């Protein structure tokens, strides 16, 4: 599985992934934690838009303390609303490793 940086794809990226038997994986919810850095905005971006089967993009570099604060709140609320959090290989029913 492969997530291209910034989600940028083109014919070269697609063909290279196919040649290497890799699936390109993108996200369906961007938390916008790279621009709206407050934990309340991050949480709202997820909880106001989440649907079953969504892939949520979050970042973990050194300036993402607000993302770190939002994550347990998001997880708790998702579970309270009946969502089950699974790994990507389970979500798409595809082994992550060869």
C-alpha cells in the first residue's frame, strides 16, 4: 500500500504503483491539522463529516500537539457513535505486506 505525499498522483505514480503491485491509498477526510491547528477544529472536521469506511488523514510531525490532543477525543466520540476503528488492511480486506 502506498500513500503518495500530498495525495499527488499522476500517470507515472499510478503506473509505478501498478508495476510494483501496490495499491494507492488516499483519504476521505482531511482533518486539516496542517492549516486549522486548533484541536477543536481538528475534532469538528472529523466528527462533522465522518461516515462508515472513511480513511482519516492526520499528521504527526513535531508541531502537531493539537492533533495529539484531538485524537483521543475523536476516538472516544467515534466509539460512542458506534464506529469501529480498524487498520487499513482490515478496512480494504487486503494484506498490508507481501
